[in-house]
C-alpha cells in the first residue's frame, strides 16, 4: 500500500482509496480483517488518526464494518451503508412471507402465529352480523381516523386491560403496525433527521426510516432496555426527532424494559423534545405472573406515539391496528394516512369492533396464551440442552421468540445454512443489527408457527450441528463476553 506525503490529497483519503481499490479487485476478501490501527500507522509512518479517519470513511461508504473490541472487517458485496446484513436478501423476504418457504420446513423464522389457532369461527360470526346489521353501510368510505364505535371500544379495552387512558379521538386506525411506523416517519422525518433505534432492532422499521432519508443511529439494547448512558450521549450528539422502541419482548432480543428505564425514557423525551414510537406487538403474550405494561401507560405528556399491531396476537391478514396521535400532530397524521390508503377497511373495523364488544378478544388471548405457554416451555427445555456447547439465552417468559447467543467462533450464517439443508429455517441475528455494531453469533428462533413435535425435531437438528463441530475441536467454544 502506497501513501504519498508529497501530493495534496489528504493521507486518510489516499488510504481509503487504496483499501477500497483492493476490496473492489477482490485482493481483500469479504470477512477479512484489516490491520489494527496502530500497526498500520506504524507501517505507513503516519498518525493513528489518519488510519482512524480512513477506516471511518470506508465504513461510511459501506466497504467495511467494525466489531467493538475486535477490529474492522471487509463487508460482503451486498452489504450496504446503514443497512441490516443481507438487506433485500432471501432471509428477510422469507421472514416477511414474500419468498415462499418449503412447506416441509420447520419454521423457526416466522414470528407469525399458525392459522390453526386463528379464531375463525368467532370472527366469521362478527363479519356476518355486521353484514346483516349495516348492509351497504359496511362498505362506505370510513372516517380517515377510523370507525368511531371501534375507536371507542379500543379506548375502553386499553383502559380495562392496560390502565391506559386514551380517548377515542386520540386514536388513529391503521392497516397494521408497519403502516403506523411508515405514517409517523412520513409525518415527522425529513432527509437527514436523526432517528434513534434499539440495536439490534426490527428491520421493517429501519426500512421505513431509510425510505425518508433518516440518519439512523443505534443504541445498544441491554437486558432491561436501552443502555441509558449511551442513549444520553447519542441524544446530546444527534438531537433526534424520534426514538423507536419495543417495550416488551423486543424484536429480536426478547428483552423487556424495567420500570426504571421506562421512566427515564419519558423524562429524556420531555427534556430533549423528541417523540418515542412504542411498537407494541406482543405485550399481551405474557407467560409469567409479573404484569407487563406498555410505556404509554405512564406517559402523561403525550411524548409516546403508541402503535398496537394485532398481527401476532390475532390474525396478520386482517391488517388492522391502531396508534395514538399526539394532539399537535393530529392534522398532519390524518393527511398522511389519507395519502397512504385513504382509510383502513371499514368492514373489518366494524367486525373487529363487534368482536371486542362481545368479549371474544379476552377469550382468544387466554386461549393462545395456553397454546404458546406450552410451546414456550418445550422450547426452553430443549434449548437448555445446548448449554453444554456454550449456547446461552435469557428466558423472556413471554412473546414468541428466543434470542440465542452462540459461542464466539460460530457464525450464525453457517448454522443457518446447515439448518436450511435439513429443512429447518432460523434467522441469523446479523440482519437485525445496524451500522457499527454487528454481532454474528446470534440467532432468533420463533415458535409461533411450529408444532411441539417440530420444536423437538428442529432443535435436534441445531444440536447435531453443534455436536459435529464441537467434536472437531473440543476447546473451540469459548464463552462470548
Ligand atoms: C416489531 C414489529 N413491528 C411491526 C411489525 C409489522 O406488523 P403488522 O403486521 O402489524 O404490520 C412486525 C412484523 O413482524 C414486527 O415484528
């Protein structure tokens, strides 16, 4: 590598150009580690800061990624700036249900529930009753913010179940949680505005923020919520417009926020004047005796925009959810919702309203909780068999997934490939991490779409992989710190 101190091009740009060239020509391969800052600085007889700036530029331009405490590595070619690993790749499309997966596959990849537990009979009764009751009116254009009686029943339901006081006029009906994220983004974010997100996070939200040119900054996710110290620093540094979080059974880590962290978030959002998007897709699936409440329940100053998706706890294809709208944003949100799809299906809102009023909802949640508690217990029992290979995980006591930490030397993509060959689908954790901090030794296993037998068989396939590699070198697996 040549650095010419006699030309006007800054040294760090020369370094950047040199390394970029080597990556483009495949002289440096994907996954290859770049020399340490100090050793390269010494070799090229330049300051450390020259190397730091050159490496930073390479990362910004999407050529490399860094792993804290480990170093800088060359990215695979399809690895873009600020994007989760393998964006637009098969895995993401598969999780989103866009790419068909073999029917024979044991599907630990999808967080969706299985159709067998959909409450089809009760919902059918509601649909028929709406048709008989409302006739043609069931198919007129509904209000943009949503069918008023439905907003009323949601308001009552949220008060009774989550001690959340939201008026019907604060509610905006949406066609699923993803649309809620998109509408808020379109309303609040312009090119270059900062959005803080949990790292790792739900890649569908990242896609929405990116579509508006947001500057997306990750904050590490700890077992009791966001790392408050890092959050504080990032707020001061980036002056964010939005913070996007999942308070209970976060996707993908499955961690839930402590009361302390929740209170701090509200405090910080008031102090620094940013909104918090709370994406609540799973709070209802609590398998422990401890009560879990959303952040919105303690929001007394309209800082939290609460999104409720019913996809994972009802039926994803119904495409109905709701969000709360701060008074100040009401008109803008209505405008964006109208531009997006005019309104969500009035017929389905009426049927869902009846479903709630008849008390079917509570029965349904109790029912699915029983089914999922069983699956959850089997998952945990089977996964504990992997402890001996250095695999660890937190028990979330709720939700639909387990976030597994693999031994340091295992790359989740290798395990993903091995599982794929044995008709088992898993999600490599890499796709959930953003920009600077990417860990390759995590996988997410979801149990919403698998039977109890499939759980046992699928985890055996995973165990076989560990057995095979473990035997090759007994000392290979070190705990990952
Ligand atoms: C965290 C999270 N939010 C939102 C969504 C989108 O949900 P919906 O089907 O309600 O649009 C998903 C889907 O997987 C999700 O995991």
